[in-house]
């Protein structure tokens, strides 16, 4: 005796088309350029057939299991197959979201032969509309930001302390200045914080590693993995040479995206303030500057 198929044999009580129907948080181990990634997938199709009881969830799931690699032509092939399995539902659109952490090994800034791993959160949003496909990816990149205002205020306090300590001294030797700086240059320090650049770009096929390197080289203060004292000192120097308000960081990123001919993009920069209990944020997208 055949098993009942309610979605096929029954009609919907309320006949309305549905924008999207599908599944979310599907565990899906994949690879990206030989990197294994633990991925979660959301998959949906539209349901224009108003009296259809439901879609074929198992077909959706099983077709998705055939995807082994994050590669745009292979993703497109899977989505086209999914649409074909739902012709009886009159489906014309399929939407896939892949969320994963991309592992990248990073060397220390100065010390040779030491390194560590960083995870970069990536969210790919792909939509196939009949024969038109779009790819949008959001990449989160951590970096350090040091406040320019706080740095200026700190320098003023250090200057004031120097004047106070050497008042009445007509001359001060280089050695005296050096000794004083060793003891007192930290009388005030600027505040800095871990910050996040969340960048969305439209693309057909993107090299995530090259893109991440582009943004980190632009900001200059990417958070580190393995560090020794020489590396920490080099990181401090980078922060001092790249003082940034949240506005500065957003503009740096926007400028390099335009220089590299990215046409459609959106930036959100978040500085998780150490001075305040709230975050500072800046947004920039291509439409604002074109």
C-alpha cells in the first residue's frame, strides 16, 4: 500500500501564494579552496501555486546535500536542480544562504615561524530567479581602532606633565628627556578597542582570502593571533600610525572598494568603545558615493 502524500494529494484550505517556503539552519560541511568549513544553510523557494498544500521539503534537502564545495557554478547548478524538482509548485525562485567561519592562518608581525588561526565570519546570500542569479556576500573583519581625539588629549597631558617636571630648567639633555619618557610617557594613554568591519559585496565569484587581505591592508590594524613582545610593540606602532574614528575606517574601506572597481557594496563599521558602554557605528554604501 503506497504511503500517503498530503502535500501532493490535498489542496490548501486557504488559497494564497507564499513568498518563501523552506528550511533553515541545515548543517552542511563544505570546502572552500581546500579549506574545510562547517556551514549552516537556509534554503527557500517561492510557492506561487495558491492551492498547493506544500512544497517537497525532502527534495529540497537532498538536492542541497549534493553541494560539496563553495563555488559559484556548482551552487548555481544545485539551485537550478531544486527549481526543476518543484515545477509542479510553479516555483520560479530559489534562495540560499550559507553561513560559515573561514579559517585563515596568520603569521606574527615580526617574530618568524610563529602563527595562529583566525576565523572570519562569511554569509553568502544567493538567489536564482528563473535564469538570473545574484551572489551577495558579507564578510566580518576584526581590527583595532585607536581614538584620534583621545590620542590628542593624552599627548596634551604628557606635555603638561613634562613642563611641570622641568619648570625652571633652562636646558634639558637628550638623556634626561629619554629617561623622563621611559617613566612618564604613559601618564595618559588613548583608548582603543576591538572593532568590526562588516562588508557586503555583490559578485559572481569572489576570492574571500584576497578580499580579506585587501581590507586588512587598508586598515593596517587587523587583530593578531600569535604574538611575542616584538609583535605587540609593532602592533602598538601600527595603532599609533593609524588613528581612526569610525568615520575614518568606513571611508578608508569605501575608497579601496571603489579603487578596485567593486560596483555594488555596503559597509557597516562598529567600534566597540572602551570609553563608552555603547558602540560607535558608521554606514556607507555605493549609492551614497556614485
